C-alpha cells in the first residue's frame, strides 16, 4: 500500500512539473510578438534589470503579468487576441520573471 502511494505521488509530481513548464511554441510566438510590437519601447531603456526590478512590486503572479501585458496592449492600441497576450506573457515570464 505504501509503495502504491509513493508511486502515485511520483506520478503526480511528474505531471505537475510538466504542466508548469512553458510551452515552447507559445514562448516563440510571444517572443516574435514582443519583438514586433513591444521592443521599440522596451529595448533601449528597458533591459533585463528593468524587467526583473518589477517583481514583487506590481508583478507578483503570472496573472498580474498577464494583466500588465493586456494594459500595455490596450494603451498602445495593439490589436491582439487573448492567446497573443498569453503568448507574450509566457515569453516575458520565461525570459525574465519566473512567476507562478
């Protein structure tokens, strides 16, 4: 019985670990969208230090990052679908933030 419980825990951990990993296709799409629409404003004055300095202040979760990307897209009239917002969020989170 103990062995079955341990195997179940191991499988659950494996599944959860896999689910937490970023989707490579989504990250690539987000990187492309970021380069096309965001990098002009965020490249020069906004380096990696800028991005990571936001962690713990206005960015505490991946959901808050998604909200920030959506707000930026709205502010600059970027016509993205929800999956585009999610892709940029995934890219930024993978590259800079590592939020949960």
